């Protein structure tokens, strides 16, 4: 493995030029190129924000001491995770979300339960909130915010920017070689290939899934496709989890996405954690399991529960392999575990579907 330190520019389908202190315009000829330059925090154009200063995912954990108060801009995974962490540390925390709800990619009903949980714990959560400016007074920073047409002011010692990420593509020379770039990143297919078939893009720089586990999988898959084309298939499915308490895990389609794809041929199965003995014993009943099916096939699963990130894999496997919900019902789940609820949801679904077929039974 040869490591060259410098700034790389793609100068052709099979050519990369590197410049820097150690090299001077060296050109590398190669059969394949993989772009994995990652992403950086998005910084929205808010008047006074840069001058006031802010924390991001890249600087937050360098703090020597916690601030007394924090305004978080952005209600995605990082914003919600850190809001709960801060408020549990005794930090007065305000969370501003521009959309009508936090965690826009999640099943709305579960995101709403989590919102209520955050508010009960003390997070000052505001939706439909658009920051329009930041001012400073001594050590205090004030975020001027429009909410439903009315300006509000939220002051804190620190500002955490959690408004998404943008791909690192500056200076790569992508447009010059014909690589297409959208708002979310370099456009790739299910195998990580760009419009130039010898050039791949994986991880946050691509326009697909921005998760560490997805990036690792994409890198392995891209290398496999380079040398064994067509083997392993394209990957269109990656589960994920937001690590709040309770965790919110996601696999496959939401209810709305399933209905848009399959129309009326969609069934939704739910079970609240209040019906789970393990959750009741541990006083952790804030949560629910939602399974989405079409013609009995599992196409979506959403879990709000302690250790939801561990529980989701059973349902993710079912989605990945086009399994029926009855296959899950046939598995004996260990009691008492939170995963028992997955088995209960599956069993309830098969029982309800069987009830619809009672007319087939001769009296």
C-alpha cells in the first residue's frame, strides 16, 4: 500500500493528479478510482452565525467544560441525540427544528412519541422554527428565530450546529471529467458507480446513505464490483438508528412510502411497549413497534425502544430477503425480552389475516 499525501484532482477516467509539499504534480494512471472524501457540517447562511461562533460535530467533543446553556439548530439525529444528552447533564437546552417535526425521515408517530419524551425531560423544543440571525452580548449568543410568522429570541452560552452535512467535492475536478453531482453528493448507482464507470464514490461524498456502517459496506461492495462485476447485487437497503433514549431504529419503508409504492395493498401492525413484560419491569414503556407489510411481505419496520438498534436486525433481515411476516411469527422468541414484542406483532398479524379467511372454513 502506497500512501501519497497531497491534494488530488481527477483529471480523466483513469487518471489522478496529486500536488502538495511532498509531490509536485504527480500523475497516477489507474484502472479504477474510488472517491471517499467524506462530508463536513453544513453551515446555513444565517446572519451573524459565523461571527458569533458555533460548535459542530467536529468541534463539540473538544470542549474542556460543558456550557451552562445551548441552542441546537437542527432536529435530525445528531440534534436530537445531543439535546437529550445536554439536558441530562443539567444544561439548559433549546432545540430548533425548521421542519414541522424532528427526525423527518422517521415514522411520524414514533418521532412524535420521542418529541414528547424530550420535552418531558426538559428540552425546549420548537418546530417550524427558522433561524434568521445571531447576535452576541458578552458571553451570550442569541438566535433570532421565526416561528409561525412571529420572531422569537433564544439565548445561550453556546450554539450547536446540527443542520446536516455537505459532501467534500471542492477541487476534485468532477465536472471536468463528466461526473454528475446533485445536492446530496456524487450521483451513484446501487454499486457505487458514477457516470464514469471506472470511477466509484462511497460514503458521505455519495448521494446515498450517510452512516458509518453504510460507508464501510459501500467500500467493500465497490471493490468487489471492480474486480468481480455484477457479483453480490446492488444495495438499495440500509437500516439505521438514532441513539436517543429510547433509541429509534428504521429499516425499509415508512407507512407513507409503502402506500405511495403499493397503494391500498399495505397493512400496518403496531404494538406499544406497554404490552411488553420486560419493558414494564424496567419502567421503559415509552415506545412502540411498527411493521409494514404488503401481501404479507415485510417492507418496513420501525422500533422506538431501549436497544432498538439491536432489535431491528431481525426485521431488517426479513426485509432484505423478502420474507413474510409469518416467517417471523414461526420463530419462538425468548421470554422475557423486548424482542418478544416483534414476535407478538407477527403473531397478531397472522391471526388477524386468518380471521379474514374464515369464510373458507366449511361449517
